[in-house]
C-alpha cells in the first residue's frame, strides 16, 4: 500500500459562507492520504474519529456508530462491549506521521469500517426512499452530517490552482459543531464543480495544525531512534527543528552537522522524515530561494556537501540498466545541476559569504564540472548499452570512459603548465579530483570486467598498470588527506589558500599516482582503439587480474587484508543487544571466518598481516580459528550443520561471550593495524620522494612536510609503546617457534640431505622385490619427496617473510627515545645480515644463529615473561567442539535405529538369496518387483534386472551375483560416532532403504532432517536472506509482496537496486549477508561434487 506523505495545506477560508465559520475553521491543516479504494469512507471515518479523540468523546462516538442501525444485526451488545475499547486504543495510537499503514490492515477496524458504510447506506436509503446501493457520495456525506451532527467541508483544487468548496450541514443548526475537512482530487484535468467531482474523485482528509504538533514530535523521536542516534544527538535535533517544516535547513543552521551525514546515509530514514511532514530534499529552497547546497559551500569540511550531493543524485552506485532506471539517474543529475546553477545566480556568485565567497564559488564550479562529467559519460554509456551488448560496443564504452576522464582530468584548464603549478592546482581543488577519481574507478571496474578475459597479454599488462596506479591513487588519498584551513588549524593568521599550499606537500603522493593513472589510461585507450583480435572464451577473471597487477606492491594487498579484518572486527564488536539475534550470530560467524582466512594464508604464502595476527593470538586459538574456518564454517557435514543451527537458535550466551572475546582481539589488533598502516605509508613516502627529486622546490617542500609526518608517527608509536613492545616480543617468539618446528626438516639443504638420499637409494637397490613394485615405490617416494621439498620451501619462504616484518617492527621500535638508537641499529643490521645469509645456511646453523639473535634482545625486552591477552578464549576455542559434538539423536534412538537397520539388512540378504536361487533354476518369481523393493540395490540395477528377467535371464542373474558382499551393520552404522549415517549417506541404495524403514514419527522426522540436511540448511539460509534483505526494509518488502516484479521488469530493477544499495550503505548488514551467501554457494558446490561421487560409484 503506497500512500503519499502528509503535506501542509492553507485553506481558502474566504469561501466559507459566514464570518463566524471562518473563526472556527483552522487556517492551515495537514492533508493525510488514505487508500484509493473507497477513499471517501476511509477519509471520513478517520477524520471523524481523530476529531473525537481531541474532544475526548471517542468512546461515546464509537458506541453510537455500532448501535445506530437497529435493523442491521451485525453488532450484538456483547460484541460492542468487546470491540469499542480495543478500537478506542487503536485509534488513539493512530499517527499518520509515524506509521499510518497498520490501521488499514487491522481486522477489527475494517469491521467497523464496513459497519459504518452499511449504517450510512441504510440511513441514506431510509431518508431518500431509494436503494442504498444506488446512492451517490453527495447523499452519503449529507446523511453523515445529519446522523453524526457535524459539518463537513470538501475542498477541491484544480490543475489551474482554482479552489472549489462544497459544505454539508446537519439539519439542526447548533453551535460548536465539529468540523470535518476533506479533500477531493481527480487523476485527470477537469473544470467540473466540487459536487460533481465528489462522485468521481479520490479523497483525503485534513488534521488541524495544532493537533499535529504532538504527533510529529512522537514520529520524529521514533525515526531518530531508528537511525541509532544517541540521546544527546536526538535532543540537539529536537531543539534545532522545533516542529519546523524544513528539517534540513534547521540542521544546517545548528552546530553538530555530522548528524546530517548519519541520517542521509540511509534513504529509509530520510523517507520516514519526509512522511512525517519534514522537507528533506537538498534541492528545496529557503525563503531566499537558495538550496541546502548553498549553505554547505563555505563549510571547511566537505562531508555534508558530499553526502547531500550523492543523495540528491539518486546515490549513483549501480549504473546498470538491469538494476536501475537510467531516466531516474539522469533526471536526478539534471535537477541537481539546475539547483547548483540557481544558487550561483540567486546569490550573485556567493557574494554574501564575505571572505569565503571565492572558495565557495570555486567549490560550486568544481561540483558543477563533476556533475557535467557524470551526465556526459553516463549519457554515452546508456545510449550504447543494451541488454545484449556486443564486445565491440563494450570496447567503445571503455574508450568513451577513458576519453572523458582525460578531458575532465583537470579542474577546467589550469594556467600553470609546470609540475609545481599543477600540484598547487591539485591542492586547491582536491575535492573535485577525488570525486572524479572515485567515480571513474566505479565506471572502470563496472565496464571493463566483462571485457577482461577477451584481450591479449599486451593489453592485460597495460591494464595491470592501470589497476595498480588507480588503486594507489585511491589509497593515497585516504592515507594522505588534505590539510584543511579552519579544521586542522586554529587561530591561523594565513589566508586559506596560503595556509593550504604551505601545509599540503604530502598531497604530492596522490598527485604522483594520479598522474601515473592518467598516463596508463591514455596508453590503454590507444591500444583498445586498434585491437580487434578477441578471444573466443574468457582466459581470466577480473579478480585474478587485479591480484596479478598488485603483486609488485604486496604492502597494498596486505593493507586491504588489514582493513577488511578491522572492518569485520569493528562491526562484530559494535553490535548492540537490540540487534536481531540471528544477525548478530551470523556477523560473529563471518568475523571468525575472516580471521581464519587470514591466519590460514589462502593462496598467499607470504603475508605480513597473517604473521602479525598470528603473533597476536595464542597458537591454540589460531589453530582453533583455522579449524572453524576450514571445517565447521566451510565444510558441511551433517553434524556441523545441525550444530551450527542449534547454536544460532538456542545458544545465545555462547556467542555473547565470543563477542566479548572478539572485542579483546579487536583491542590488541590496533597495533597490528597501525604497524601495517605505517608500512604502506613508508612505501608511498619513498615513492613520492623519488618522483619529486627532479624539482628542487617540490623536493624541499615535500621533505619538510614528510618530516612532520615522521614526527607524528613517533608520537603515535610512543603512545602505543607497550602494545608495540608486546607485538615485537610475540613476533620473536613466533619466529622461534617456526624455525624450531618439525615442518622445516632439519638440514633439508646441504650435505646431510644428499647423504640421506644416498642411504635411501642404497636401501631401495638392496631390496629383493619385483620390478613393477620397485618402480611403483620409486614413483611414490618421488612424489612424497617432492611434496616435502615443496612444503619445506613454503615454510622457509614463510619464515623469511616473518623476518622482513620483524625488521619493519624494529624500525618502528627505533622511534622510542628510551632505547639506544645504536643498540637498535645494531639489531637491525644483524637481522639484515641474517636475512642475506638465510638461503645459504643449513637449518641447524640457522637455528643456532637465531638463538643468539633472540637472546640479544634481553637488554630491551623481558624475554622470560610474556604478557598474555586478558582472556583465555575459552568460548572461542570451545565453539568448534560444540558444533562438531552436537548430536541430534539420543543413545536410545541410535540403538533403535541400529536395530531397525539390522532387520532391514537381514531381510535384504534373505530376499537376495531367495531371488538368486529361483533365477538359477530358471524361474522368474511372480513377485520379483516386490522382492527387489526390499533388496538393497541401486535403483538403476533394479530396473535392469526387472527389464531383462523375462527376455534375458542370464543378464539379470549376473547383475544379482555382482552383489556378493553382504552388508554388515557395523560397517555402515557407527554407533559410537556422532555422524552415525556418514557411510550410509554416500550411497543411494542405503538412503533409499533408510527411507523405507518405519520409524516412530518423531524419530522419522529427525532422520529425514539428516538425510535432507543440506537442502534444509539451504532453505534456512535463503529464508534468513529474505528476512534481512527484503522484509527488514519497508520499500523492498512492499514491492516484493505486491508480486508485480514477476510481471514488470522496471519493478524488478527497482528491487535489485534497493537491495544493492542496502548492501553498500548499511555496514551491519554486510557480514550476515556475506555469511549466508557463502553458505548457499558452498551447499550448492557440495551438492555438485556429491553427484559426481555418486556417479563414479555407479
């Protein structure tokens, strides 16, 4: 049910017939929409009852409504006594500014609605002596005015703005009668009078403004709580708004502007504010004709302006015709540009902003230029992109994107041509450049992904350069943000431009990477124009190519791993108890899975973040998380599935305790995250210094600015001194554990290994065995030896990666003043020497050298005492066992199942013997089909035997004789195991036999749950997906429940767009959705593998 938001209306009181009426009818009312079907009844009854609420006579009025029709036996006295109090409570809670849909679905209210309709029909027919079903709306309204003793004013405004009024008065002209305000409208242009429109129009009703104040206040508080604002922030909003209509202007004139960013990130919250009668459109104007954008232009920071711009332009994140309406996107961009241009015109180019007028004007021009880029590039994409797009069209789109980026690369045409002048231009207009780069990256990845696997190696190499430079541009913008005048400085005597030019030399780093990106895009566009030799099938995927392109920058890949882990830890630890229970549990599961993926290493053997996280966690916890990730949260055995569902449904306390343990991990992860951040900063700083060496002026400025960054880093390191000390100590212990581990085979390199091979060869030659056995053993030993060498090589590379991380930690540790820099320098040099000799030494020598090096830290670390984490992670380590050890069956049930299966096996063996003997005699049993039903055989073999029994008895007999092995209960049913059906579920014939056994209904239900557990688990995951992604959002839920998406492609696109936007913008929604999708995909993949295994068995 889609209803229009309440809106304020000024009534044309001059149309009333008497002066006395103008004094009692309110000048302003709020128009409330109602369902279009039978809108006159809905509008009238709600208007009447809300008026009675204010008069405190609602109970009496409801009783009269029920009792008026004496001849209509619909409401006996007992029902009236039961219904009226409930209806009174329902109507008093009715708040059209908060949630006005529920009352239209209430069964009790709908019964009263039908009763009122029948009463009016009955009374009108009695008064006019005609059939009630032929009466028009005019007669019904006049009847209502008579029997309810009220005055009804119906207002109509036509498309030209002309007002019409039709009033209905009761027969008794009494003073102080209640006044009901109704509105009527037609869907087509008309000039008919109000009385004629009443029979054909759609109705709504009005509530006086003085009655609305408490309703809007309650709605506003409710919405702000839904937005997760604190009590202090809610109080600030209420004080700023004070029941005014334009919510956004009130907030922009207040002190705490960050509340705007919080609210406008959720379109649902803004829609609810709009429904509460508050103006939330950034394009709407104030009394001077200026939009909200104007009031943001002179703000020192750009957060609010950026949020409002993206909201106004329809949050362009998905630019695909299959999920979004291209007309809506282009229309939103055009209207936003018009609002910005109007602000410039009305304000005479921001002349009233004083000293900030030039800054505001240039910021507005930058936003307009970016808007122009968006409109131009999207128009070209949408005009070419069809549902079945060809490769040539895709290439044209890519070239168009790259060409447009090159055209808009600069903020208009900079006067300077030298590098230093261009860099100054980049500093002054950094917001424009960040908008442009971020949006281009979205366009680039969205449009190049289907093209990536069809081009040759030469273009892929250029593409790799484009990806790496683009990634470094975006990341450097984040790591080296602009120093902004008025935010990062206080009591500054410099002008804005001079201040920012002086203190933004670090911005040369993103400037350099951005220049590299431009150079690479030009090269890529040139190659694409002449390329025609497309591959017939994709040779690689986008994600694989991105990994390859960033191999030159392992620190960047590791940075993304660190950010990903921090994001999941933050989300899991910030979940409040009010959050949906299942959503909390899935978020915690997903966080554990991500930690397990990082500590496992995945495809990357050498990963600094993995080392740092392993340092953070005790070894048993690391192993437990790996097991959870590899088995319980990734490998779907039946007891794992049942155990997970059991914990998600019942064991809330366990996951609450795990959440506390994850908070402990998050606290200790901070130095890990910080150390990784410093590694990436160091890489980029060195790159920036190298790029600026040709310009003495640039080099001097950058060195000055980078020295400030280093001083800031030293302050941070001092603040985190104890945590870094602990991390360094843990790193030394981890490396010691790794080098002494059995996974690194002793002396795998050198003479010992050669001698060992010689001894083994002699032993093999001296064995007296057959030649083919010798050959087989030799092949087997080669394979084992190859695996060992490969494993050793990985372990050695892993250890070497750890040494490089340790070297960086020592450099961070060198920032402390309480340590002798000479001592640390000596340790760094010694470590570098150890790394250089690493691959030339035997393992035994390496271990001895490492012991000496480890002991050298006794002067700065207490090597005897290791500071452990506060928690021992009892609950996290117990999670895996709780999942695996969950048993759906009791011991008595297992014994009963075993007995029934034993009887089934015995019966099968007896019947198999009987049928075989009869077929050997040349006799085909008349009840062969019945016997085969109880013999444990694959269904395909049963059909084969029946088919050939009459025509080729030998074939049937041969098939039966193949079943020589008698099934033993102890082979297929392990009573002592939790997974009692492990062997049975691998064979189709055993599953079929299990389904035919008659168990008790309760036990049968459990067994069916186990047999179909993957399908059951998949349905469970899909139901959660629907609940979180669809039914939690009112817009998506309404469109989904309507069913129109099955017939209307545009509605289907809209639902997809809203779903994707929720995933992109709602931080707490991503982890549970990822976990559910991962489960669904894993179940489907396992099902495919299982089918292959069954086919191989057959």
